[in-house]
């Protein structure tokens, strides 16, 4: 267990409702075992509102526990398309909501091994 570096957890494939329980368990384990977590979303092939809910819930849980949860890089592909579709990002991919800093931050350097 590494508590001083940013732990990278990879979310890939279908990140929607069908796999929500598995992704939730993956994020929960990362939050239990690490103080700083970055979710890599580059390999998400499909996403739905469940994906957004899981990521925001992980962020809220991290903040409540005095930890950090970020995205490893700004979203692209299926996740970016979804964020535009639901109005978190505008058509140009820029911030459309007050929590856009979570989605569009500068990428952090990640250390440790990927989950």
C-alpha cells in the first residue's frame, strides 16, 4: 500500500451500467488503500450516466475522507462525448458547469502501479 504517491486506477471497456458494480468495487478499493487516486479513463470504449455518477461519487468519498480523487488526464473519446451530451462540457469541449475543474484539470503525474 502506497500512501504518498498518486495511485493510478484504469477504467476501461464498457464503463456503463452493465459494469457499474465492478467499477465501484475497483474505485472503493483504491480509496481504501490510497490517499491520492487518479482514474485513467483513456481506454473507456462506452460510457453512460452511470460512469459520470461513479466518478463523481468517488470524488465525493475521497473529499469526505480527506483524500484526493482526480482524472489522470482530461477525458476524450466516449467519456468526453458523454460529458458534452449531458451538458457538463459544451460542444467545444470546454467547461459548461461549475465542477468542470474536475473534468478538465491539468493531468497529474502518476506513480505506482495501475490497477
